[in-house]
């Protein structure tokens, strides 16, 4: 591993180091044994405290699940308004104590360098201090370097390893001594943990590639050949050019693409992926032919059996030069053991009752450079308070906003599925174009600030699905686009309604007469707000302007909407309706442009044709020829859907 660093500088990869400026608290700094020392990949908030200090046991247990193997705690960040070095010492002491629990026997208590960062409560400046070792009483104040392309830094040199292992663990216990069940269960789980390191066990390593001309043959690693003693920091990385076909001298790079064509995208979803499977050899090679032998162990008293189901799924991060035998022994096996123990400890209190249904999910939330792992209890529905509280605590730890669902099951990413995306029932069968505005020409506003829709949507327009709504259905189509946004962002699983279903909804709430169903009557912003409230429980804000000439005066308010809410806006004026996706506004000059998605398009769903035809693009209130996009003799209503306050 790399153990030399430039001029004792801290290198920061994450763009957001302070998670909550107005709510100071202790934050853990996360790094990797595969990076140069003092490289901060991310930061996680300490959310469990006991009196005035962290609850180190709960913190270590949760971080052990949340973080992939290949990432670890390397320091802590604390807020203070005086005596920075003293507070840095407290942060370093906290980080060392957590590392001792988090890393366990792997922790070299005296040799590990640890970072203590101190944020000034008044000015917000951050000072970084480094402790060379536990025995060192002084701390060195060091410089900080910020990485320009952190995703490339992580994923160009690294890859993902995955191991999925379903287990059924039978537990036999005496009927007359149910109190012995816990002891028997623990003994059985200890036996399983020991099996992971059994000399007879084997691990098959193979590549999982979406596109590749030549896929290397799988490699078998046997338990007897694994190295459980060498610390990761002392493992010598292999040069790909010097590797041979011997399994002991192969590294993870053997299963990674040598080069990525074109302009490679660096992210967890696009990372090289390696699958590891567990094989147990119950036979021993022998020169003599032998018959199988069955052994009989009679129960000395009446006994019962219960079976505990485990569905383990572990993901790890490794640098590509890491030898495969160390990737398995130092990442995969510890990951399996940790997850196996987590499930066992959760099931233990309910061994004789209904067992919790635990399932592992992986997420790649925005702003977090590395994926995370979460184990959810499926006995509870996603909207039940217990699950909501679990997600809220995760949002708090990761510094995620509390007004959008980012860690629901539908947000989970299957890094080993096609295209890296888990099957999503909210989008099954959809062939509509998504995010049509991506890649369009700039607005032409000089010195403007762009505020855009946040997240994805589908483009609904005239004549789709062989339904002729030309001349009257533009507001219906805008509503469908808005509802698709809420579906794709996982706020709802409600299907995007048809024109008739929209009309039916308005009749049901008493806004329209029954004769409205099946008609070609227009609807406007107010009707759209009724439907969003009824079907999705979404409230809306409505802006009224007396003339299209007044719309530029609302640019500041519209920009704030996109910055804070991020939902598409419906604009209705006269007999026309549009979907607004963004604002480019120069506050000093007043120049502005509106990013319009036009539902009046009647052609095929061809992106180039739509953009070139101006059906999705920036519109100036008054163009270079003096033509007004918004009519001056018509009033306009703007419907601004509000994000539900939920996680």
C-alpha cells in the first residue's frame, strides 16, 4: 500500500466536508487503506451519543454495516471556537477509540496516523491536525489539498467485489431446556464463521462485464492458500504486467477492463465488477476409492429444530492491484462475517417467534462518493414509522436532505445487474423519452444563473399511445409529465393517469359534472392542483400574472422554486399549456430565458427531432426578432408542485 504522502498534507475528495453548518456535531472522516494516508473520501455524522460523548459501540456496529470493506475511519471532525489544537486532540482520541472497535484485531493502535479536523464556529474555517501515533502527544497542523476529479480518483484505480451467500442454519435444541437455545445458537454461528476460513473451503472469482471481447476464466482460491495474517497496509500490490496464470499471483486487475473506450464515466455504477462465490469441498482428495459414510448421532432427549434463513450479500472496494487471495481473505470474508453476525444478533431475541425478514440493499446517494450498504427489516412497510425513523437516521448520518426519498428500496442499486439498475416497478414497460432537456444548446443569457428541474421525468405530448388529444390535451400531458417526475423520484407508486382517469378524479372530488368524463374540455392549473392533491397528496403553489409580459418579473421566484423544490412547473395561458423545466436568469441585467418542454409536439419520440424542432429548448420572453413567446394579452397561471416532506 501507499504509505508516503506529499508534505504531510490532507487530501480531501468529498465536496461537502461539513454536513450541517447550523447543527455542529462530531463527524467521522472516512478513508481507505488503498489510498495514500490522510486521504478523506467522505464524512459521516456521529448520531449516537451517551451523555456528552459518542456511543462508540453503536457507532462502530452501524458503520461496520454501512461502509463497504475497503473503507475505514481515519479521523474525526469537531466544531470549536477556541483552542484548535486541544479540540483536535479530542477528535483524534475519539477517532482512535472508534477505530479500535471498528477495525478490531486489524487495528495497529500505535502506528496509525489519524486526522483531527477543527471547524471554527465563527468563521467556518477548517484546520487539520495529524497525530503520527497513539503514543505521540503533539499534533502537526497540516495543509489540505482538494481533489479536482474525485470520482476518477476512486474508480479509475478501484473495483467492486461482490459475494452473495444464502444460508439455512438448522438449530436443534432440547424441548425441556429452551433456555439453552441462545448458547446453542451462538455455538452454531461460531461454527459457520470458522467455516469461512476452513482450509477445505474454496472461493470462485470471476468477472462480470457488460461488454468485453474476452472474459477471463474463473479462478479458484482455496482456503489453505488464503492469507489472514498480513495487514492490508503491508500487502504488496501486483503489477499487471508481471502477473501469470497462477491464482496466487493474480490481482483484481486480472478481471478488470484494460481500457475503457471513448470518454469513460467514473462512478460506482460504471466500475469494474468481480463476483466471488463460496464453494465448500466436503470431499478430500484421496488416492484410494472410498464409499460415503453416514454418521448417526441420537438425541439424548426430546429435541426440536428451527431453521434460520440468511441471505448475505456483501460488496467490497479494492484497488485493482490487490492480490485476489488478499481481496478474499481481508475483504470478502470479514464482510461475510460482519453481516452474518449482524443478522444473527437481530434474529436472536426472536428465535422462538417470527424471525425478522432482513434484506440487504446497496445505495449510491447523491454527494456520497462511495456506495453504502443498508439492511432493512421487511416485516415493516416502508411508510410505517419504524422504517421512516431508520431512513431519517441514515439521512442525518449522511448529510442528505429530509424532503426527498433517497434511501427507499426503489432507490437501491444492484451493481451487478444489467446497467447497474435494480428492476424498478415504477418504470416497467415505459418506452417514453426521459430527460429530453439534457444536451440542448445554451440559453444565450449572458452571465445568467441556471436553476433546473432536479431528477428525471418522462416526456408526455400530443398523440402518444394512439390517443388523439391534439388541440385540447396539452394541460393533461403536462400533468402526466409532472406525475412521472414524482414516480421516478419514488414519492409515489401511483400509475401516470390517462386523460379519462384525470377527468374521473375531478368528477369524484366534485369539481366537474359527470358529463365531463370522456369530453375534450380543457383543464388548467387549478384542476391540475386538485388532481395532484387527490392522487399523490401533493400540495401546490399557484402564481398568477395578468399578462405574459409580467412573467420575467417572476424569474427570481421561479429560480428559488427549482433550487429548493426542483419539480417541473406547469404554465397555463389562454388555451395553451407548457411544462417549465428551468430558468436562466441574470439578476443584474434582468435578462432571462425559460426552459420549455412543449406538450403540443405530435411526432415520433426522436430526441434529435424534438430538440431541433424547438419542442424542448430555451425560450426568451422576447426573442432577437422582437417576437414574444408569452402572449401579452393573456393571463397566465403557474403551478408549482411542492415536494412532500418525506424520506
